[in-house]
C-alpha cells in the first residue's frame, strides 16, 4: 500500500518554532532559533515582578519583543510554541492570565515552567541527587531545596533592587555622597567579588554643594554597609535552613544565580557553590525538563 503523503506535506508547509521566554521582573530573556536576547522592561510594560499587571500593555510588550526577535505571529502556516518561565509562587490565576496572554499574542501552544523546575532539571543533569538553588533577581528571589523524593521552594525578601537601594541610602547618609542606581549596583557587585579587599573609585555628587566628585572608597569606608547586607542575607538563609524540608533532605550541593554578594555569604554553608552566569544557562536546558 502506498504511504500517505499528508504528514510529509504537512511538515513542509507548516513551520514549527519554539520560543523560550524568561520573565525576571525588569527584563524578558528570549531564545528564538538559538539566538539569545535580553530586553529590558521600562515603565508601563504591563509587567510587575514577572507577573501580568496590565493585560493590554503586557500584550503590546510581548508583540514588540516578538517583532524584535523576528518571531512571526498569527501566520496560518507557522506553528509557534512558547515556553514561559515564571516565578514559582505564581498563583493559579496568575498562571491562567500568563498563558492567555501568550495565546492572545499569537502562540498556538503555551507551556509555563516554574523557576524551581528549571533549576531542579539543571541540577539533576549535573548529577546532583539533592541540593539547593538560590535565585536572586532584580525584583524576584527564591530558594529551593530538592531531592528525588521531595521539593520545596521558598520566596525570599531579598533582591538586587533592595540591595541597590540600601547602597544608595548608605552613601547618602554616611558619606553625604549621592550616587546613581547603576553606580550603586556596581558597588554592590564589587563588594561580592572583592569582599574585604574592596577598593573602588566611585563617581557621584556631593550632598553638600552638589559638586560632581570622583572619590576612592576602601573596605573600611563601606564596612558598616557590608555587615548590614550580610545580616540580611543570613536572615533569609537561616529561615530556609531551619525549615523542616531542608532538615529532611539535608542537601549537599548549592547552586546560585544572580548575585556575587549572596554567593560570598554562602561560603559559610558551602565553600564553592556552583555559580551560573545568567538565566540563559537554565533556559537552554529545556530539553532536560
């Protein structure tokens, strides 16, 4: 019997494309046809903390991001699948809205993946039987502990935005020195990289006379800030470590994404936690899920 040509013709006519999106609060990361791009979210994008705040504005944002990535939507000869990574603590309603958003944008198939699921898949691929992941985002942060038998995720109230604000306030109050949020984030990152060897030339404005200055700061100048931030990190870590799920699993391996300072503090629990560079490291492991 002659085999049907319909399946073969269908594959040649209909082009299938899988696009990955990671919503991390202040940006959208996209992988489309093996190309990786990050799009910063400015004011009125319709998203807050990785969730839909205004449906119509969020829809316009997804359409704009798709266009920039040359993703052809609402084409009868193209089947578009969106895999969207969202915060683990997203409610059922929030998940429903997110899925509807991408379908309205023109994706015929939408799958939602929690941050924790992507971390667990990555760690299993690394032969970690049980471990802890730490994700410190611009607005969203969470810690998860897992084993082959159980998994538990915790939202933590420590983010890059919060740390950056503390740096700005410290320099304003302690040194009468006004700095931008970009400079503050750089200071925070260097504190994580250099630790007590911290030394950095900082450009800012005097609070007294508004004069623009370039000043060198040593660890001694920022030690109170370092201690304050360190206490906040340890408070979040202790709340997780004292949890029953953590005690039952007793994880051995740690992996962290997003924050050198948090990683520096983690050395009290594990000397060399695995450090991921960006969310792209997790997104590209989608085939493991």
